[in-house]
C-alpha cells in the first residue's frame, strides 16, 4: 500500500509566522499535490508537482509556496500565516496523472 | 455553477437498503472519474474509478453517462460501516492530475 505521511496531525501557529507542512510518500510517485479542505467548499488544489524541482499552481495558490527538492518529499510553505489559512491540509500522490490519488492523514492547522 | 455537483444529503437508510448517489460535472473535456469515501475527520480514500462501460466492486456499482455528464454510485445491501461521505471526483483536463472534488454526499446507515 502507498503510504503518504504528513509530518503533523495538528499545528497551532500565530499570525505572521512562517509555516512548513511536510509530506513524504514511499512509492516513488512522480505526482504530488497539496489541497486544503474547508466546510462547504470541499477540497481545493493549492499546488502540485510532476517532478523534482517542478511545481505548478493549482486553483488557490495565493499565500502559499511549495518545494520539491527530492522526489519523495513535497513541502507546502505559508510564508506569513494568516487566520484565513486555518484549514485542513491534505497531501496526495499518484503514479499516473489520470489515476486516483492517495492521501495523507492531513494536517489540521489553526492560525491564531 | 459548480464544476462538480452532488446532493449533500444526508441520506438516512436502514441496513440492507440500496442507495444511489448521482453527481453531475460541467467540463465535457473531463476524462477520468472517481468515487472517494471520506470518514469523519479522516482523509479521502479512493473507493473506485468509474469507467465508460460501468464497473462493479462487490456491493458497489459505478456508472458514467458522458452524454448527460453524470456519474452514479449504487450501494447494495448497505452496512453500518458504509456510513461516510462519498465524494465525486473528476479531472479537469486529461493527463493533468488536476482533480475537481464535489462537496460530497453524506450517507448514514441506521440499524
């Protein structure tokens, strides 16, 4: 089974802090994704990557950046956290772009 | 109009019932379709892909109607453990991996 591991289940940060959310997958998948999930809005794609050092903006990239230095690791960075970034963040990976994605357990981030 | 629309429910059904969910999508260029299951406060998990010819996995049957742009999921002989939110998912364009998630349909199976 593919394992997608997110470094933290819960995080509490203060407004203005720089926040790093880490995601690691163990199945040599090329494709990795970051989503946020909010009540009433569903899952929305923030950024994705098809290869090392490659990144593309999703639907809501504002206020976020990403880093993919190694194939297995995809990091989401909140440069200056704001309260409207309080959310559940989900990382996913896939082998083929057109196949289903495997999700990590999620990080519930609260920005105070 | 949302790109993927689902009836949020909740659908409350007794054990053993058959229940069907529908989902419509707006982008005719979509090529890949999925149903995911999400339990409360957990991550989404792939339930099944949906193929043009329709496909079945045990008690679960998925159908795709490209002409009408809708996808369905049928659950037969519902179990208590089927209680969850079911997410309809389509890709925005072929070979992009950019998935669009519906907001989900909540199913509650009662004893």
